C-alpha cells in the first residue's frame, strides 16, 4: 500500500468551527498527503477568518488555517476531498450534494453510517467494504462518494472484537461504556451536570453501538454488506473524563479462548501502512489497573485501542476493558485514516 | 417491630478515626436509641481527645464526641454494643475478642462476612438470617455476637435484586460498577490517579460482589445459610465521583418480567419500621438519565437505592441502573440499621 | 426584632425555573413566615406545572411546589411579596412594574443594586439602609418597593470587612476570588472549559465587587446613602468548584490591628434574630488550611461567612481568606433574609 | 552561546522514582546534549530495573531508561552532571557530597536555594548569577558545584516581573496563586481533599515566593548576590488543576507603565539560544479570559510563561495574570535549562 504523492491533495473541512471540525483542522495541519485549502461553517461564521472564531481545543489553531475565510457548506470548494464534521441533521442534506457534485466525502456524521451502499469503515477492520462504493455510485448516480467512520465508542468495540471474532467467533457481547465529555461536542455538557457525577444515558448511543458493531464486522457478499449476526447489549454512561472512552466488555464465543489466546490474537492484529495508521491497532496491557482513559488514550497518537484485564467471565467466556480516544481514533483521525485508505486504494 | 427504650443504649465505635469510623460517629450523634460513650483508635491516636484528630468528612465532628478520649480497641469499654470500622486485617483478630467478652459487634469489615454462622445482613433483604446467631454462639462459645454488613457495592446490587428474585427468579447477573472515591477510605486515592480518569480495577471487589450477593439472597435451611445459586459476573471501576456507587446491571430471570412488572415489584419492596430504615428501600425513577450518583445518592438520608433505565436487554431479560450511597447504606448506616434490627429482635 | 405571624405571608418567585429561582423555591418550602403561592417563568414554560420543568439542583423540587402552574412575570400575582431571580436584563423592566403595582420586590438581580434610593442590603451589615425606601417611594411614586441583595462574592467580602471597618477603618483592599461554577447559573459553564482549569475572568464581576462593597459599608446621611471611600482592587477567577466562593484578601487599615484583634471583632460580629439569620454571621477557623469552600460553605445553613488564615501582610496590614456560599448567603438565602428584615421592620 | 558537542554528556538523575525524577527521565530521553546513564532511588527501589518501578506520569517510561538498574544516591556514578529530584531533607545532605566529589549538581530541591554562594537561576532572568560558583568553590572547597532552580510558582512570578523590573522598577507585588496538584508530588494530595475544593494553604510556599523572587531579580556586586528590595505579599492556594500554576498579580512600580508599555517589554523579553529555551520566554495573550492553566501551560513545550489581563489596578499600578507549567519550566525543564547554561558557559 505504498503511496507516493508528487504534491499534496487539496482538502476541505465541512463544519470546521465545531469541536470535531477543529480537530480535523488541527490534525491536517501537518499531514503528509493532504493540505487544507477550504473551511466551511455555519451562516453566523461565514466570511470570518478562521483565526477569529472561538478555538475550543487546548493550544491554538494552526497558523496555516488562521487566515482561511470560512465559506458556506456548498459544493463549490477548491478541493475534491472533503471531511465532514457536520451535525448529523445537516450532514443528511449536505453530504449527498457534495457526492453528487463529484466530491469524495469522508464523514464523521452518523447520517449515512447505516445506509445501503455507504461504507462504514475502520481500515484495519473492514477496509474491504470500500467495494460498496461501486454500487453506491451506480445506484445513486454520484460521480463522487461518501464513506463514513463509526461512532466513537463503536470504534473501540469493533477494533477489540475484530481479531477475536476472526479467531474464535463472537456470539454475544455485553458492553457498559464510560464515555468522555468531549464526545458531546462543545459546549456540550454543563459542568453542573457532570461534575462528580455519572449520567447513565447518552441519547441514541446504545442503538449505534449495538448496530454499528455488527456492520463493521460484517462481510461482503455479492457486492453487498451482510452484518455480523452476534448480539450486543450496550449501556452507555457519561463520566467526568475529558477525552477517552472506556468499555467494560463481556464476550461469549463460538470457541472459548483462554485469556492468553485472546491476548495473542489481539497483539497480532496487523496494522496498515498508511500515514495515520498505528503500527499495531490494538495494544494489550498486563497491569491489573489498566487501561485507563487518561493514561492510555494518547497511545500511538490516539490511534491504538488499549485492552486490558482480559480474564475469564463467570457467565460468558471472557471479560476485558478497552480504551479508545474518542476524538482521535473515534472521530477526526478515524475519518482521515479512511481518506488515506481511499487514496491508497485508488478511489481518489 | 415497635421498640420503646426507656434510656439510650451505650455504644462504642472501634476504629473511630478513619473515614468510616467518623461516619459512624457523625450518624450516631443524634440517634434515638444509641449513645456513643467510647471511641477507639490506632496506637498513634490513643489518649488524644477525639476533637483533636483530623476530621476528614465535610463539616465538623459532633460536639458530643469532641471530648471523648480515644481508647485502645480492647474489650474493656463501657458499652455492650460496638460498631466496628476496623480495617479488615485488624477486625479479623479484634472482633472475636469482643464477641468472646460478651459484646455485640456490628461490623462493617469484610473479615467475617463469609464466615459460617456469621450473619451478613441487610435488614430489608435477609433479616431472617439473624437466626444464625444461635449457631454462632453455640459453635464458638461466645456470649456476645458478630453481625456483618455487606460490601458497599453489593448492598446496592442485593437490594435491587431481592424483590426481583422473589418475584421472577434471578439466574444470571452482569454488573459493571462505577464506584465513588470515598469507598477507598482516606487518604485513599490520589487526585493524580483519578482526576479525569477511570481506574478499571478495585482489588478484591469483584470477588466480594460475586459472592456476597448470593449469600444475601440465600435461604436459611435447618439453621444454616444456603447461598443463592445464580451467577454474577462483575467488573469494578473507580470513577471521579465523591460519594455514590453506580451499577449498570443486566439480569436473566427464570420468568422474564416486563420492565413495568419489574418496576412494580421494586416499588412495592416493603420497608421496615426501624429508626434508620427508609419508608421504601428502593425508588424507581422514570427519567431517561437517572439515577445519577450526585443527584440520587442522598435520597432518604442515603438509605434508599435508586433504580432507573429499566428496559429490555437484547441478550438477557432486563437492563437497569442502580445508585447506592456507599458510605451510608453501603457502610456506616447499614451497620447501624443492623444494630437496630438486633435490638428490635431482642438480641440485645 | 421578635415577630409573630398569625398566618404565613403569601409570596411569589419571579424567574422560578432558573438555578437561583429553584433555590428560592427549595428554601421557601419550609419557611416559617412565607408560603410560596405563585411562580413565574419564561414564555416557554408558562402554563406548565412546576414539577414538569427540569430541576437542576440535586434532589427533587419540593412537593408543595410541584403542582403550581407557571405564570407570566406580570404584576397580577396573589402575593404582595415577590422574590426576583430574573436575569438582570429582564429585572430592569419587570421589577419596577411590580413595585409600581404595590408589590415588595426582594431582588437578587444586579439591575437596581447601585440605583439611587434602592437599598442594597445585607441585614447584619447595613440593615439601616432600609430607610432609603422612604425616599424611593417618594421619588418614584411606588406604593411597593425594591430591595436588592449584593453580588455573591461581594456578600462574602462585605461581611468580612464590616466588623473590621467599624473597629479599625478599612483603607485599601486587594481581593482575588476563586469562584464556584454554580455562580454562572445553568447550564452556565461547559465542563470542557472549566475541567482541571482556572478561567481568570468573569464578565462584570470585578466592577461589582469594587463598587458594591463600598455601597454596603456606606453610611446614611440625610436619608441618602454615602458609599465608603476605601479602595478595592479585585481579580475574579472561575475555578472547578461546585458551590462556594473563596476570597483571598489583603487589607490596609487606618489603625493596624493584630491578627488576634481582628479575629476578636470578627467573632464578636453580632447576629440578628431572624429565621434565616445565623447566630454568628462570621466564623473564624484557626486551622492552617481553612476555610475551604467544600468543607465550610454549608456552615450555619450556608449563611455564615468563614474566615481563616488571618495573618500579617508584608505590604499592607493583614491577609486573610474568606469563604461564602454563593447560592445561599450570596443569592437566594440572602434575599430571603432581606425579606425577613422587611417584615420585622414593618415594611410589609 | 552556540555549543557543539561531539558526543553527549553522560548524566544521572538523583531521586529518579518520584514524580519530578520521572519528569527528568522523560525529558532527558531525547536531549541533544545529555544522555542518562544512571538513576538513583530510595533504598526500597535500589537494585530494581527502572522499568519495574511504578510510573506515575501519563504514558510510559522511555525505552532507554527501562533497563537501568536503580542505584544508591552516592557519588560513585558514571556521570559528572547530576540532576537532583531529591526531597529537600535528603538533598541537604546528599547534594554537597556530590559537589565535594566533583560533580556538577543541578538541583530542583529547595535545600540550597537561599544559601550563600549557591546560584538560584532562571537562565533568561539571572544567568549572570553563575559567577557565584567561583566563590562557592573557593569557600566550600568543592571541585564540583551546586546550582539550583527556583520554586515552581516563583519561576512564573520572576519571569513575569524581570522585564517589568528592568524597565519600570518593581516596588510592591501582591500575588495570589492557584496551584496545580502535581506540585505536591505523588501520591501527594488525596482526591477527597481537593475534589471540588480550594485549599488556601501550601506549607512553606508563601515564604519561598516572597524570598526567592527577590533573589532571582537581585544583582551581583563584588561577586556577591544582593537581593532586590521590593516587597512581595503572597497567598498560596491549591486548586483542582492537574498541571499549571496560575498567579493573580498586582504590581506597584517606580514609574507607572501603561498596560501597553508593560505588554511591550514582556513580549520583547529576549530568549536564549539553548536547546530547552523557548524563543520567547514570555507570551502575552489579549483575550479577556486568558491565560488558563489547561490551555496555556504547554506553550513552547511548557517553557514559556503566558501573561494576560494586563490592566490598571485601582490601588497599585497594574494587575495581570500569569500561568507557568509547574513541572516543566517550574521544575525539571528549568533545571535542565540551567545545566545547558552551565555547559554553554563552560562550567562543565
């Protein structure tokens, strides 16, 4: 998958003023293949220089983006690849316009994740689902395309389950999540609600986890996607953590592995040769008290999932805990990795 | 169970300078039946006035306790009822000395929770287990007695499961806990470890939850205790919450109830007529985002368990979330309620 | 100031659905003199039962208020005393309408705090300023009246300075505040902004502190208020604390007191005989590390200011630290205490 | 000050297992001039591989240090430059032994900061104080030397004051600090003490701030150090922030500058050409709500001090707010920068 580019590919970020949009801009500032040439935002910010809008991440916006003038989210941008950080309701209408106008859209929104013919991708997990694009183009008549990345929590779950499923056949999954506040965007959650508290509900999240995981671990048959048929039972909690989702998982398999066998297949899960791909997508820690979101979320630039506490379950086969960086692997970086795969596979 | 006392019963607190010990002292200050007349502490604090030792709870120590001189934890105290807030390793040796010397020991330590003949009690759940005392005395030759209260998390789990078990027969329980920092005592957890973080491990906790729940829901047969035979799979996490444990629970039953049926039996779970007993041991909230530890832990003076999000589980029968106040119902108040039951039942 | 009421005075809360409004409703639920008979709210909530609106404080809304139907903030309420928790911009227009219609308005808003003829009152500090009401009525032609309570931070500062000023003459005051998040209302501050952070700015706060302190410690001359002429230099910070403002204070006096002399006059500052008044308005703690907002804010039902670390200043005369409960003494309870003073003084 | 080294200088870290020691090891892992060849620790850890000891910082210990065997803190190390992260009580005895044995000791401990002949250095502020080493060696007969770096908070204060003092003459300084928890080391502060709280006291801190600031801004006269004679009044608070101290400062000058003039001299404060020195030691932000510790502490690798809210003071001349990274500029990185200056100036 070696890719040499003589010059950088011009890209745009749709919805660049929100928290996820800012992450895209931050991450793309030094990207070896991509160069941000356009940013779009809400009507309120159109016409302003990007550097004048409120930066909610730590640090400052990249110098290269400060002087870009924020544009409308209409398909008249000087880029053929666009990253969508639009709210899902806006994404629903706007992303197809870009695909119809010939743009490749790498979306972080949930609007088209479960739509027929739209790949929902984690490159290391199901990069082969990109073949759906052929059908997408044929059925929708788009010269462009839409590729989506999964819900932040599902990213962590699917990356943990994929090598285990390949080796032992996943049958049942209980997952209780402890999710970071940054997952709710900005301003998102009030300090008065979450300080010293747990909120045992995140609207729509459990459905996404239960459905997207099966799509990601599904198979391509006759150019169609067939979702995996294991069962997932999810309960989503918000906890006072800034970044990094923690998943407490119990799994039943077709063939019960020992904790050592499970560890081995997780550690051996192969990485890809793409700029944003970590050498190993999954890391396993042996300390009794890891993974922890604050200590492990940033491993491999926030692109590796860290798994620990792999042990026998008194009811099903194994229990384990995973941590994923929700705004990197689980959002902006995940979409950028998808775009890299598109380039490497010749879709761009 | 009406009890009229002509004068208050003198009581002592063993290990009164730790966080749990201080809670005992605080709660007993205005108790209608009990009067604190003696406090014990570590060698380092013996001989000091209680008011001179470092108070770690919010507010101040009660006036009535300030001038008590801290004594050794030896059975020469002017009280026949003692509350033990000793560390488990000390409790192991010290509590039997008191029982052998004729004291009734209401212990919050884990040392004797699973010992044969020692009742592990939540009055509303299994007050009938007090009959074990007869055997305890016979076998150990103690004129006194030891009664224990369960692990803080197990309190919340057992109170949630008991009415459901009676009505529908619990078979399997998955529980992921999000536990407050106060459960680790003082100084306990470093801010640098838990700030903005989740620690997915609490030493020994999962074993306690998995075993104590079955003891509490067990039955008395021929003066012996027979543990319930359902299976529990627990994963314990520490989260940055001051007080209040949250439990994410999935349950399989012999007979599947609807969420409405489960709600009804929880709401109908009867309370006891004891000073520290809440009118209703379990409250059910219907809001999508409750219970929350910070908002619900103090309901009914921290003695009620609040349950919410009762819904169908894609794999087992029901999912739900419970919150229990870990240092009140789950520790000091729980032991005091046990003592009240001992009095009401004539054991004192 | 003994007051015996044969029946409770009916009162209303304007802006009852915000965080301060909810505090009023919570505090008035068991008030010995007042009974809440009407609640007003924004157009969006008018017509709903109060129990249906989102309760943002811990616990639940009082039973007695749940069924009250939220009304418009217009002067047609079945109460002659109204507590205003309106945002300042609304208070500016609405409060005079009530005063003109004969209502006594006890306002927590900043709109009229510095207006001529409108008393800005902390009963223990400057209850005598109520005489301004005579002029207020004369000049404005109101049968009713407006009385205001100070900014939350200023409450703590003025109560600390008042006894010191009486005894030693305050000349210069440096104050750096560390203010709780609840002071910004609900939803107020995003967790992403304040988590593990300090925000060294609160809009308008420093001006309020610098000006209101001088008004509160001012004197009445010829029915007019003359502000004290000491200088205040304030810097306001938001810190990740739920409730309770902390003030780091340095003071220069006309006559330099020793720390012991200052302690004495603070401790001797007399309380009032009103239902919400604490026995002692100021408490002094001698521990090196007190006062602390979480441990001291609730002293005397959140109505006492706690002062500590009274020591010599290398530049001015003394340094000290004060803690005040910003939503009790510094907001709702403060206004209720003002209303009690109005009753006791015969203004109602 | 160009320095070219043909090979790296071997260095050791004394007290490498504590939080500051770990920071030294982390920062030195990729240092262009220095190479860690030895680590020392307490008796309990001597003989263990460094990778086996508990790592308290986020992430993992550097690969290059994992296999180093922890040694005693005795002057038999294969390095001539040692960084001391020893507790002050140990530093008092151990550091002179190293200096007497010919080692150059760059200490982060407070033991010798105020000792005659021992330079207390921030290179950009008072690098010229290194001339004291000549006297240090003469008077103490050491072939080696000790150089110290200031208290973390003082670093931020001195860097803010230095350019202002040079231009306008500092006369009086009021400073209230809001200090991060990491400043207390590990395990340091209990979550139960600092969660949602402010602790208005840090033992010894105020004295250090008041004295060290004057030493740092002092002058060398006849090979002696003469402390600056302005007055500092400090009040130190611990706040629930992980890293980054915030200082609220009021300053009186000999000649009052406008905020714009002050901004200019701060921005123009020149940097040094050393590997760990930032291009500009002081950055000024113009936003109303900056600097903030979480957003600004890491600027320029945590080596720049960020200043904001520069405005007129109602009593003295100016008020402003500074943020300094307490464990980088204010601790380990500060000592490393001192060592770089020693090398560049030929002391090594």
